[in-house]
């Protein structure tokens, strides 16, 4: 992953979206036959790095996550032409542990291979054929697991695809070839691309060029990385831009996946945030994505990649480098999952201010849980009269705060989401 650059988001379109909540991309009709779900926690996941460090799958399971995204590195699997090693490289074991823990694998078929290509890309016909064969081998090996298959990671960045001037043309050719191999070998899989880095103007220009070359014809869902220095709610405008691009080049209702997105508690290329704010942003990222109908949300990262508190890249985790030590974000994630498990987003209830959020979630028993917070300054708020409710108020970190009767209890909107489990 690469440090994300600062960019600004228009509030005008945010207001329009809030005013017109029936807009298509909020409704979100998805390919249910492919196993995309809006029900918590089947839509929530975490990023790991099995190639660089052991991963405690049991801890991930206990934290409540149902999806794990990680790389299967081509150059690691195929070190000699035509010979594929999934066993000693640890991929077989990791995949097996995920499946046994009822965790859905989100496999990134990532990066180039120096035995075929000179640069970190695939630009030769020989390399494309070899990568396609690699994709065929992986999909065949891990078929019938409802896996998510992602073709490459952030090819719009020079770091991950070089030379960059070849990226759109050669990458879309690679997707066309590899997607066919995956589809032929794993009919239960979901094929996603391009794991787009950022949603800034240059990234969206790259994405449109990829659409012009037929990217959308070869995938089941579009994966994007919504990193930003601003709060998670600012993604609303960006999703609208992406939806407009999709509708320009396809008549299909192609889902958007939030394939990677996090905030570091160490000084990065932008300001650092503390553990409390990281937790707030994690919970609000998941909630905003559900509000907007995003069927898969992956937080980056499961654990810190290092132990240097001054290194931004080391501190994206919701656990310390020793993954047995949780950060507040880990507790926030498990609290969200515990309180919304089996629920799906129902509606947003207006509170009169565009930065104030009151979301209603329901389950198949018609139970209701509300979640509320503000993106702006914290303040008291009046509960809508037509939504009178009684129940238990629970904090972002899982503390039982008080019994609430919305007719006579003062309620507070803070930057930390609160839950109201309705009893009557």
C-alpha cells in the first residue's frame, strides 16, 4: 500500500444525497447469487499479511470478522517455470484455517514474476499467459469456497505497476485473460478489480480509461481503496462519482467493494490520529459503507506491521504488532459486530443537520437497533417524535450506558457512535 495524498470532498453533493436517499447507489441491488451480503458481519473484513508474519486466525474469528483479504504472491508460488508451490509457502494452511473458521477468503492475485517480466507488471504475451496459468492454478486449488478473487492491487500506482504508461492497456488485457481462467475453474468465486488506489481526480481518470477498455465486462464487482485524511463520511461524494462512471459504461448494476481502507495511529504522510479517533473512524467507515449499500468493507490492517510508533506504515493495525494486544479499534469492531450481528441497514433518519447520523438497522425478526453519531461538533439532539423507542444505550466500546426512553431522556451525539438496542 502507498501513503495516501490529501484531497478535499465537496459537501454540496453530500447534501443532495442526504436529501434524495432513494438514489440508485444507496438502494444497492447486488448479485445475491454470488454471495454478496448486506447482513452483518458477513460484509465486514480485515486485511492480513501472511507472507510476512504469522496470522492468528482464531483471534480474527473471535473479533467477529467474516472476510480476510490477503495476497497470494505469484513470484512466491512459481519460482520455477510451471512449478507451483502452495504448500511450503503457507497458502494451503492459511486458506484451510480461514475456511475452518468460517471466514471468507479474499485472495489478491498479486504482482509480477521476474522469471517472466522485467518490471513489476505484466506487459509481454508470455507473461500474460503465465499469469493466467497462475490464476487458473489458484482458482482450481481453492474452488467452491465462495472466494473473492482480486486481480492485482492498485495498478494505477507506479509502485505496483511499472512502467506506469502501460498500466491501463496491459492491465485490462490481463484482467480479461485471468478472469476467464478464474471463472472456468471456480464458478462460486467473485472476480473483482482493480483495487483502485485513492478516489482522487487522477485515479478516476485512470479508472475511466480502464472502463473504456472493457474492464467492467470482465468483473463481478469493482474494488476501490477509499483512503483519505478526512473523516469516513466524506466518501459519499466519491462513491457517487464512481457510480456515475459505472453507469456511463455499463447497464449492469455492478457493486462497489471497499477493498482496503484504514487510518494510521502513527505519523504518516498526513496527520496521525490517536487510538480513540482510529476507533471512531473504523466504526464510522463500516457504518457509512453499509448506509451506502457497499456489500464488502475491508479495514486495513489487522495488526501493526512494525513496532516503530513514529512510522505511519507500522500503525494501521487494530492490534499491536503483538496481535494479542488489542487497540481500541479492535474493541470498536467487535462491539459493532456484537450489536448488529444478523442485522442489515434499513434507513437513515433525518435529524435536520447533514453531519448528524441516525441509522436504523433491522433483522428478519423485525428487531431494531439504532446507531447515531455526528461528524461535526458534539451536541445534544432531539429524537424524532415518530420514532419513539425504549431500550439500552451502548457505547462504541461496548459499555452499557443507560436505559433510554427517547420521550424523556436527553441524548448526546458525539464523534463516537452509540447504539440503542430497542426493547419496545
